[in-house]
């Protein structure tokens, strides 16, 4: 009982953070199931690391016996296994498309850590309960450094390529984790555990905050985000693309709102696959979308419009497009809207000319 009390007191803040975040994952209605599972697994790993870090310290101060040495070996094996695994899980959380092959070093490290029960190649405790490092004794540190380097490289590439909020957050987490690893090398493991918990909380808050900026149905940025970004980057806007979906009202009235929602999701996915990651697309109304281009030339924006038009056609839907470049943001919005309505009129005229039915296209 005294041991549990001491564990709780010394790690109170850390345990509250872990327990609180773990509890919140069961009330979350925004994050995908796969990400929630990864988050829970990471938190359980951090809880395990915290507990067994403390237990290893307790057993290190006890007189040597077979039981004490066995338990200290068990605690050390678990702690050596957990640290690289937690960094690996953080990579999976931030970079959700990371390949599963990156788990191989962590799994090999687990085998190496638990080999202490059978061989001295990694580490062992002598008859006086003193730690003795073997030829592979630095494996956990090497694997952790490899993951941290990978984390840093992925974040740097994302930052250079996309300059997105998430890439900035990823870079910050990678740097913070690397600094914490230096503390661990100098025997300050408690700093590492607290840093991991703080980073997981920070990323959770960041991801959760993204839902206030996005449209619930489509996942695109919402109207509020559009006006905020337009205000912040008004003098850096290179071009505007105005988009309006055709036949949404007819779908809702004739086929039902579920069919309309399905079509909106299909169109939004076509946009998401077409628009470069360094540009942003917003759903600003029921069937109205707009793209703010800050990093594309006029020719690139023209090609983007055609790419989006083709992607929408492949989805089985139809949209009208209008673009404008080289003017003030307000002027480009007005001109892009006007050209979009021209495109909509041309689409209707083409349907009539080919003997098609307009279906009250709006």
C-alpha cells in the first residue's frame, strides 16, 4: 500500500494526464476509431512505462535476492521496450500513412530487452543487484534515436513540402522528444515520461481543435476558416476558384437528403484528391466551395481547375467552376463567382442542346 501511495504521489500530475486523456477518448465523437485505438494504446504504454520505471527504482534499492533480481530484470525489460514503442506510436499518430514496417526495429528491441532472462548480451544484474550492460546494452537508446531521427525527418519534409499547421506541430513534437531523450541519456527518465504525456495531450488538443475549423459532413475547411484565412493572407492570395455543385437541390428533393449528402461527400473527396496540400479548399455553403491559392501560378491554377473538373466527373457528379487571378482578393472572389455562373449556364445549355433533362439544376 505504501508503495502504491508513493508511486501516486511522485507521478500524480503524469498519471492524471494519462488517465484524463484515456477517459476522454471514450467520449470523443470526432476522431476516427483507428486513431482513438492508437491513442489509447499509446496512453496505456505510457502508463506501463511510468509504473515500471518506479518499480525498477524500488527494486534497485532492495538487497539482492533471486526474486529482486528477477523483478528488476522484468521491470527493466518492460521499460526498455516501452520507450521506442511510444515514439513509434507517436509517429503513427502524427503521420497516419506511415508504413507498418517501421515497427520492426521496436519489435527487435523488445526481443533484445527480454533476452536478459536468458543471456547477458543486452544487460544483466549481478549477485549484488548491480546493473551490468552487455554488448547490445545500448540497443533501446539506438532504436529510440532512430525513431526520433525518422520523426524529425518526416516533420521536416512535411514542413518544407506543405508548410501546414500539422507539419509545424509535428516538428515541435519531434524536437521536444529529442531533447527529452538527451535527459534520459543522463539518467533523468522522469523527464521523458512527462514529455511524452505532454506531447500526446498537445497533439490531441490540436487534432480536436481542427474540428472547429472543418465542415462536419465533408471534412473540408468551413466558412469560418475561409474568412479567417482570407483576412490573414489577404495580400498573399494568388488566385481564387469558385465552385458550385449542380443538381444538389434536385437530389435532396427527389432522392432524399441522404443521397445529397453522399454526393457532397463524393465531390469533396474528389476535391481533396485534386487540390495540392499547400492550398486550401473550403465548403462555404450548402453546395458552394471555394479554393484559396497562395502558392500556385495562373497556369497551375488553370490546370488545377481542369483536374478538379475531371475528378468530379469520375465521381458521377457535376460542378460549375470559375477562377480569377492577379487582382485583389475581393475582386478575385467576385470575378471567380461571375465566371462560375457563366460556366453553370454553359453546362445547362449543353445539356439542353444534347436533348438532356435539366432536373431544375441549381
